[in-house]
C-alpha cells in the first residue's frame, strides 16, 4: 500500500466520512463516524480514534458542519463571489495547520435574504476539477437534498446561490402529513404524474397544489401508495421552476448528489426543457477536498 | 328553560360539539365529546350518551367528518355548483330521519384536480344566513385552518373552491423542521415582517423563501423566537396570493374561523390590498346547521 499523504473528511450533521488518500488523491482507506450532531463536542477524539492507524503526519482537510458553531472549530463563511483560492484561504487551521476546516459560503440571494451553505461549496469545487468545461462561462449547478442548493457560477467563481428546503418538506409531508396517508416508494410513473400535473399549471402556487396528493387518492385517480411519488414530483418540479426563474434559464444544469436523487432532478429538468449532467456527490466532495489541499500546498 | 327543539352537531376529526337549541335556534345546552378520529366506530353510543338528558324527540343535524367513511354514516359529497337546498337534500338520514348528516362538497378545481370539503360547507351556509349581503353577487369566502378552504360563490351558490394546507405546513415546519429552531409565539411585528418580505417578491416560489426562517436568524436579522411568526407571515401571504390569483381578485374577502386566525388573514389580505370581514366559525356552523334544519323542515 502506498503511503497516506492526505486525509479528506466530509463531516456533516449526520455522518462523518474520512478517506486516507495517497499523493495522487487515490483512496487508500476510509472510515465512518458520527455526524456533528452526534459528536457531542468530541470531534477531536473521534477524529484521532478513527485515524489512529493512519500515517500520523498526513495533513487533513475537513468540510461540512464540522466548521459550524456546533462542530470542531468555527470556520466563518466566505462571502460570494468566491473563488477556489478564496475558499481555501479562508479555511481555519487546527494543530499547527495539520488540520484545515473549509469555510462555508454566504451570499445575499435574489430575494435580498441571507443564504448559507456548508459542505456544498467543496462539492462545487470538486465538480470544477472533475468537469473542466464547467470552469468556463455561466453555469448553474444544483445540489439536491434536504436543503437543495442552486449555485450560479461564472468562469469558475461562485457568484451566488439559492436554498430550497425541498427534501425536508418532502420528508415532513410524506411522513407526518395527512396529505400522504400511505407512504410508498417514489415510482417513476407516479413521480412523472406529479411532474406533468405541475407542468399543466406551471405558475400555480405550491400551496394550492399539495392537497392533490390527498384529493387524487380520495377520488381514485391516484393509488394511495403513489401519493408519495406524486408529492415528490410536485416538489421537485416546483424547486426546479423556482431556480430557473430566479437564477435565469440555462440550456443545461449540472447536478451533484446521490444517483437516486439526481435522476429525479434530471427527469424534472427534462420536463422543463433543460438538459442535465450529474456527478456523484461522494466523488465531488473528495475531488473538492483534494483541490483545497492542492491549493493550500501550492501556497506554502 | 324553553323546550329543546333541535340538536346541532359539529363533529370533526378531533372534536365533537353538540348544541341543544330551541325552535328559534337559541342554544339551551351544549356538550363536547371526542372527534371522529377518537370515536373508534362508536358514534351512535357517544351521541346517545351525550344527549341522554335532552329532549328525546329533538331531531339532530350533524356536519363534518361524522359523514366520512370513518364517521357514523357516509354522506357522499354533493358536487359544486351547490345550493343550500341541494346540500340539505343530499344529507343522509339515520333513525327514520331523526338524525341527518350533512354531506361535504366536491368540485373540480381550477387546476383540474378533485377538491373536497366536509364541515366547511355548513359554515358557508351559516354565513349566508348571518350576512345576507353575501347572498348576492360574486363573493370569495376564506375558511383558514389546517387545510384552508377558499370558496367562490355567486348569488349564494357555491361555484367552486380551493384547498391550501397552510395550517398543516405551518404546524409541521414550526414543530419539526430545522428551519425553525426555537418555536415562538406568532407576534404581530414578526408576522408582518413575513408579510412584508413576501410582498417584496410576490411572484417568488414558496420553496425559495422558506429557508429565510433559518438564514435570517443565523445572521441576526430575526430573533430566533421570531422565526415562527415570520414563517406564518410567509405562508399566509402565499396562501392569500394563490387564492386571489386562482379564483380572481375581489375587493373584499369574508373570513370564517377562530378570531386568532381570521385576524392574521385579515392582516395578510390588507397587505395585498384586499378588505375583509370575519365571522366566528362557531357562530357560522351553528347558523348553518339551523339553516339546513329549516330547509329540511320546510320540505316536509
């Protein structure tokens, strides 16, 4: 086994994933641990315990909620517009620089509201490394999830972004709402039914369409188990429409996330006449941490 | 005490309220009991036990979920457009007609989706009795709640309606979402802040504004306890905007509901340049049940 040269860590609210990489960024070993919410202020101990068998001198770069006020050490947000170099520069240093924590990004969004991301900025940087064409021109990136992030880039600089709590709304409504009486799988047919019903009245308000998850099952148009997928279609279509209206129409969106979720967004984008490409979120975060590592090394 | 001539019952999912009324509709006595969801199929027993001390021969009219498939006896929905006489005619009869259960209303809404109400139709009929001017011309009525109903009437006929699960979304998001970290009261100032922020970008999608409940507290614009009220403002403003866009602008909306809730909607309507009047939902349901009783008596 080649020697570990670098530890990459994706430490979010719910999960920690650590990777020991060689000098070329190849993963030699990996470990998982509790997210920041379950770390109980013991981030240092957890990190040391999980990496104790690894090269003791390997420097680490960590991103995600580990840099929040409930994490290991607070890494204040870098303000948009932000370049790779600026994000790397704003990382905070622990243990004489052996550990760096990536800052999140902040912006004032199109609704004159503050907006924040923490962890997604690293995935964005990773995608720019993996897909060099995205470094040029105006690009719209979408990171779907509990809180979906839509990032607008120009020449590789993150200009601004927008957050939509689409996944959180989906989870709350499909688990706890009377709108979905019988939770089912997100099957393609019922999901597309939601996309298509949305598209018939694209300017309608989401609040005026959600009751359909229930009413269409009550009158037999929708099988009870299909309300979950129909809801997913309505929400994702609304998320996409909002982002394209707000940040501007584009011919193509680059998706970053789990294949299950990016497939749904790709389908939703196609329904709104927008092409898409996708990168797995795990690949993106690793590539992003490597980019930051390289940027920091180059400065020394 | 004058003799009980009529029992009026509002039997919803969560609560049962029974009223013994005299021939003029004055309440002589009342009782409360479990909603349909807690009745466990024992509606007849519950009704008999609560009314055992009342005039045995008094006929009863019951509205709400008592007429659903989890209630006492199913009263199939009457289709819009629906008049008072049609709603009364479609009531189902129990115990040789001594007990009548009011049907709910169904319609095909503006989004070509099925829509339903059960209980609110009786409040609408009650308001038409209490506010005779509403029997003329085109009128928009709003019954805010867990599932807000907006009913469009012409010459006293319910033409169509629209459901928005505004209250349910508020409850889910304020109790279970990371968007609202510290649940607080719906204070007027923070509520109006939500209305005003909505009004700055009235065409924005709700999904693109919800994260502000969190981001504005993160950056200190909003006190943590004010996120609840801010959320309420955003949701109610979106509910109102959707209804006015869908069912048509009106100079005035008539609100039916609890004073706490109708006050918030009145405030929201005023922000969208719409006047409003309000009737207490309890008064409306009692007047509606009396209307149906009178209609049924007149037919005999």
